[in-house]
C-alpha cells in the first residue's frame, strides 16, 4: 500500500517534470518563430559580417528606428519577398529599410568572399585584410567591367572606359573619408557585387534634385532610405490631370538621367511600375536602382568606340508596334556618347497601363527627327507642350 502511494507520487512528479520540459521547448520554439516573423533591427543589420557589408554610417541611429509590423502583408513580404524590404519610422518619419538582396543571394556572396580569401565557408572576416587592398580595388573594377566578350552579370556598368571611376565615386569617397581605406574598399566591392543602389543614391543625391529617395545611410547589411510614397501602379485609375503631372515628371526624370550630369549619362535598365513611387506632389521617383549603365561622356579620342559621336536610338517599338516589346543592347548604349534609352524605357514600359497615348505620341515625335531630340536637349518643356497640344485638341484621345 505504501509502495503504491510512493509510486503514484513519483509518476505525478515525473509528469510535472515532463510537462515543464515540454512547455520550455514550446516557448523556445515560439521564440524562434517570432524572431523569424518579427526580426529585430540588430538581427537585420548582421554587423558581424562587416566589413563585407554596406557600411556603418547609420549605425549610431539605427536603434531609434521602429519597424512596422502592423499587417500580415509586412510579415508575408519579409518571409517571401525577393529583396528583403522593411518599413519603419524614425523621428515620426516613415523610412524604408533594405537588405538589397534575398537571403540566398547574400549567402552566395559570402561563399564567394571565402573563396577569394582562400578560406572554407563559413569564414571569419576578422583577419588581416590590409594585404588585400589592391585585390579588392581590382575586384571593384572587374565587377563594373565593360568587357562585352564575357557573360555580363554586372548590375552597375561604367563604360566605355574606367578612366574616370574615381570621379564617378567622388561623393561616395567624400561620405566615407573617415573609414579605414581597406574596409571602405570591401564595403564598395560588396555593394557593386550585391546591389549598387546605395552608391547611385550618393552619386545622384536627392538633395540635388535627382528623382530618387533620400539616402540616410547603412548599418551592416541594411540600408535606410526615404519612403517616397505609393507605387506608380496605384495611380492607374487616378484623374487624367493627375496622371499627366506624373507622366511629365517621368519625362523630366528621363531628361535628368540623360543630360543633367555633364560627365556621365545614367541609363536605367530595369524600369517598371514596381520600381517607381510617387510623392505627395505627384512627382515620380525611382526607388529601385539596382541595374544601371553609366556612360562616361568625356572619353579620350583614343578610347572612343566607332560611331561614338552618333546618337544611339532604340527602334524595337517600331519594328513590333503591337507588342509590349522591351529590348536594348548594353553594348550599343555604351558605344555612343548619347542614347535615347531612358525615354524609350520609360515610354515603352509604362505606357501599357499609364497614359498609353501620351507616351506613344511622345515616341513618335522623338523619333521623327534628330533635330527634335537636339531641341529637347535645350528645352525640357518643348516636347511636353507638343504632346499636351495634341491631347487638348482632341478630348477623345484622353487616356
């Protein structure tokens, strides 16, 4: 009888112990799940990865940013989104945080880094890196190469020569002048390898009027930039006058990327409604600058490609007028000091859902005469007025 009583007590305590272990395991599992669903700022930065990261300019304020997890879309975007984009608030201002690549792409980059250092993956970057300074500078030049004889995977391409590479990166150099030179070069190589958007946002700062978000800085493997507004697709059903303002700002953006800088032309190669946002003044801004061709306008005569002085014109849309074709040659753009690519990309890619006639007529006018193109160079309003006259003369053609 006593033995049976003792056994019952033991079984009861054993059950309590097992239950306690189960609860602890469940809590631990829930904590892991919550960390996956709602990562902290510290988790997102991955600071131990530095200097193979995007920089540390925003680290002093990064913990003041409150991530926004107020709807299921934010969680789904985190778990299944391609580019790891997050939203937050900083001093009551909405900001965008980007990891610039999918987790698998970042892992592939880490493997490449270990291979360069002749180390097994995963490898620690806490090793003497000064001896690799020259090597990383060469890797940067190789990453933005203009060698068309090889498979091109460059997201940022400077062509037809790299002679003025330091001039292109002047603003970036200036913003990082207090960083250890080797660490800076590794940051630079990391960005040109993964996603050069932060470099473009510094080369073409919003503060100077460029149609891009303001860049607030980087901390580890995350960058912080301005939240511009809703994507362009949200404006497809807005009033005609509102759409015409946005369309005008898109054409002005094409003008700026092509002509504003006297030393370089910037040609966007991934133009879509998803990569454009509209601010509260109906001005379109380009929020994804991962893929871009930069043409050096001041090459020496020895470096000039054949046909350099001729303006490059895209004509694919005239060969297949009834198809939503978008095709371009990076080599052709690089081999001419001036190209109509930005106008072609914006008009051809955006026109299907957004003021189709506006952009179609614009393309027809633009390609009708090279003199028209030269006039537009001097007067950004000329062709816009021509198109407005066309629409105002026939209300049946309003989009």
